[in-house]
């Protein structure tokens, strides 16, 4: 079992039907090699694991959208950190396939080649949780699952998951795994937060619940909006600012911030901590995924382990965000 500190050991969550027990929040790696350079990324990773964190999420495409980048920068930094710190046995690594510029889509040959490239960048012989990054609806799920199953049988991947997938396709994939004896999706990674609830709540959450899948939502802080730092008249120096500020233009945005402020004051924590605690309390959610560019940004994320929202606080946040 990975080494843990503080209350983290009391708040482990099991991912699906796997033997992966992690928690209470997953560190997103999308900023590594993008808004966080190598040294900054190492500092965040060091602080996260020193505090008992043990679950890191990345993707082979991070951060191909940056000028001069080719994709895989995040995996490369994580791989170097794992090697230099000797921490591979202490952490669970999740990455994704299907969006890298050189390995787009979910053809079996693409999945195999992309997995090998991720393993090289991560400097490891296995990936703990391997997601399809985006579903390819026109491709038979049996083809996708067959390629993933090969990786599992070869020991290169332990478990598989699906990000950005619809309820019907997820149900079909689970049925195919059962029928054909193939590796089964154990986790689903949807966009889900107080500002974006419709993507997951409803049919997709129902499929996850019926089949014992765990949800690990991304954009848990709505691109930083739910940290509370985006307010009318303020300027935030962040690459995510344009996306986050759009929430202020909606009717719900200020209403959600007001509710977050109230609950944060009652709990004695920051709004970001409350936003993660609300998400962690939702049915089927094992834990949220959140990223930090600096160690200072990491602190309120780690604090989620010490927060349990009351029924009244959850209801207030539900009303504000509905």
C-alpha cells in the first residue's frame, strides 16, 4: 500500500471493482509543462505526496495546445519526477489515449502505439488506470475494448476507464465486456462541477451506479472559477481566465459564489475546498480531480480531507447551482 500521511488514510476510496484505493482527491497533471514548469511541477508533486496524496491524472495530449509543444509534456515531467524521487510504487498513475496529435482516435493499432509511448514518457512498465480520452461513437466498442484488453493481459495496463462518453455507449461497452470476457471500464471521467451538472447527472450517473463504476470528475473547480478568485471587476493572471470568467456572465455564477462564500465561512475554509467537498459528496463520485500550478494553490485542495458538509450546506449549494 502506498505510504500515506494524516487523515488521508481514513478517506480512501475504491475505484470501481479494482484494488485501487486512493483519495481523497486526485491531482490533475494538465498544468505540468504548461502553466507550471518542470521545477514548479516537481514542487507541487512533492507537496501533494508529502501530504499523503497518491493519485495523479494526466493524458498523452497534455500540453499539445501550447506553441512549440508536441504532446506528452505532462507525462514526461511526471515520469522524470517518479524516477528521481523513486515514487512509482507509492502513487497510482492514470493517463488517457486518443487525443495525442500522433495518435488520434481509438483504432486498435493507435491504442497500442499510444500506450507504448505513454509508458516510455512515464518511465514505467505499467499504467494503473488507462482511459479512452474521448469516445469514438462510430467505432464498435468491441474493437476498442479488445485493444485495451490486450494491454491488460500483457500487464501494461491494470484497469481501464472512459472519459467523455455517453450513457448509451458506456452501457453498451459494459455489456460487451460481460458478454465477451473483455476488460471492463471501472471508472468514468466526466466534466462535472457546481457550474456544470447536466453532463453527468442523470443517465450517465445512472449507468455508473447500476454497474458499480466510480466517477472521477474533471474541471472540478470549473477552470478555477470555483476558487472564488474571479469576481466582477477583478483581473486574474491565468491561462484559464477567459474560460473561468464566462461563468460570471451567467445568472448562476454569482449565485454559486455567494453560496460558496457562505459555506466556506461556516466551515472556516476556502471556497475551492467547499467546491471539492460538494463534489466528493455526490453519488458515485469517488473523488474529484483538481490541478494546482503552485504549492500555495494546492493547500485548499488538500484541505478537502478535513471537510464534511452538512445536509443544509449541501442543499444550499444544490439550490444555487441548479
